[in-house]
C-alpha cells in the first residue's frame, strides 16, 4: 500500500477513538451519578 493509505488509516482510527471517548465519557457521567446515588 502507498504511504498515504497508512496516514489515512491512522488519522481515521485516532478520530474514531477520540469521538468514542467523548461519547463514552458523556454517557458515563450521567448514569454514574444515578448508580452512585442508588448505591448510597
């Protein structure tokens, strides 16, 4: 494969990982409060 394919793949993977982390953190922050409240 040409070098630019590797660059595109790396950029895509990093972008997907970043988006997943942002969404994951948003989803985790809200339920965590409820779960923590239920445990108390």
